């Protein structure tokens, strides 16, 4: 279905990706504060969604017509609930507008129970090349605690199917859960690594305001591991994954070198991405300056805005200081950091004495050509940025 992209990428434009948000889930997890709604609240039909996604993509293309698109990421929510035809039609529209690069990475997030194998096959045929499964835990009691509707066995089976069907597959786990000991996590992560994944996203549980978990914590009914235990769990994660050939390439993302998620890596390296769909964030370089887009969060309001004026975006130019701070923050999340020359090209400048002081404090690696956090520094990014850009 896809033509090889012929568009010429201008030398001075960052590479372009598309993030597309599907805001529905079959059940809302008690820890999650993403822009999500219960699937039964989706009253619009797939044709309405297609028309709205097409309109907002066309609007984004009008602003930033230079392609090709190197990556598309269907995130959510649970985009594996999308009809495969809708996914395919969206990809065809992206291809018609910008051109999809020949080896474009097309990822989609899935929940193990909302992506049975026949649906995965259809998604593959629609153009998805990479599936990211929200496993969260390989322990049935932990899955119940997290409010998940699948079992560890179902997650394993879904991952096996994903691996067989897509070019690449990954899964997410949440650790540093209440009462999780180092020993528990060692066993669970070892079991995960025994599946020989090539990419994993490993997140420490965070208590997000307005979530049921946050309320439970306020009432003393849930407590996260203290800082020291969390740091030990993080270190254990790094050593087990590195030993298994899956070092961290970003704070929470681990991969064999050929399996790094190119979409997210490009964003951390300052790439452009059009954020399409309810509540989606985006970053586009327009007239040489980074702009931030934020789409209306409520699905119905977003659909109406797309129907009436072609998009649901609010678009704001970042100040030079905001753009520089963001470039440093994103770059320092990457294990390899960012070359100073690349940061300078993004308008980042700082006093060399600040850099040297942070290197002497052991928070940045002692490198002349690159801004790279040490393992200790990567957990203190706000502090580093405050001092570096002071
Ligand atoms: C959009 S979801 C992934 C796909 C699908 N919705 C699912 O959950 O199966 C993105 C990921 O964010 C992570 N996440 C969400 N809220 C979190 C929290 N409060 N703490 C840690 N990780 C969280 C989960 O690992 C989740 O898989
Ligand atoms: S973690 Fe995934 S399934 Fe759960 S509410 Fe968030 S987006 Fe939906």
C-alpha cells in the first residue's frame, strides 16, 4: 500500500515523526493519568475518527510540509482497540501527505487482552511494524493490584504472538511497587529477560495526582518503596539488563542496539513530531523556531474542532530559553547524552565553568565533546539543568 517516499528532506530541518493518540481503554488503571476514557464512552464511529485524524494531519502538513515521515507512533490509551482499517487509512493519508520513509518505524501500543493474534495480523497488514505491549507485571497478584485485566500467562502468550507477527516487539513493566523487595524484582525481571526480549520499557511506579492510587496513598493505604529502596531497585534493573545485553539507552528504556525505538530516540534528540489526536503534544520547527502544539483533550471537543476548523490544536512558539532547556533535558535522558555541537545547533549555550563544575561533582561525564549525565546525574536532571543553564 505504501509508496517509497520521494520527498526531499531539507538539510536544516530535524527529522519528522508523527505521534497519534487514541484516548480509549477497556478499563482505566488506578495509577494512570494519561488522557484516557473508558472505551464505552466512545460514541463516534470510525469514519468520524478517520475524518478528524485526516483533517488534523492535513493541517500539520500545511504548517510543516517537508518530509518524509521517519516514524509513526500510535499511543494511548490503548490504540490496539482501533479498527485495523482505521490504522491503515491513517497511514495511507500520512504517506500521501509527506511520504513515509522506506524503512519507517510504525509502532502501536497494545494491551495484552485487546490484541488477539488475528487482530495483530490485521494491524501488521495495515502497516504496523512494531508492537509495544503493556504487560506491567509478570506476577498475577501484582497485576490484580495494578487493576489489570490480564494474567501473566496471557501477557506471555501475547508477547510470543507479537514477536511472531511484527518486525519488532517490546513490553512495558512497572516496578518499585509497594512492598516489592529486591528479591521479588530480581525474580520477576529475570523471568522477563528469560523471554529474550529485544526492547523493554521499565518504569518505576509513580503516584500521579488525581488518580485512585494517589488517593489511597493520601489515606495511608498505599506506600511506595522509600528512596533508598527505589535506588537499589533501579541499580538492580541496570545490572540485570546490561548483563542480558539490554542496556538502558534512556532512563527507562532498554534495548539491544538494533532495537532502540527510533521514534522516541529522535524526539529525545530534538526531532520534530506532529502530535495528532485528543490531548496529543507535538513539537514542530516552523520558521527556524520550535513550536509546541497541544490538542484539545476531550475526545468530543477535539472531534468537533476538527470537523469545524480542521484541527484541535493550540500552537505556541517556545522562547529560546524554553527550547534550550528542553533540548538539554531530553538529551540528558539518553545514556549517550548529546554532542555539544548538536546542542549548539539547537541554540543551546552555557558557561563552560558550569559544565566543568558538574563534571567535577560526578553528575556529568568528563567529556569535551558531549553533554552526558553520569548514572548518578541521570536521576537528578532538574538539578543539573538548573546549574548548567543558570
Ligand atoms: C499508554 S500505556 C501502554 C499501552 C496500554 N495502554 C497498556 O497499558 O497496556 C503506557 C505505559 O505507561 C506506563 N505507566 C502509566 N502510568 C504509570 C505510572 N503511574 N507509573 C509508572 N508507569 C506508568 C505503563 O507501563 C504503560 O504501559
Ligand atoms: S496504563 Fe494503559 S490501559 Fe491503563 S489506563 Fe493507562 S493507557 Fe489505559
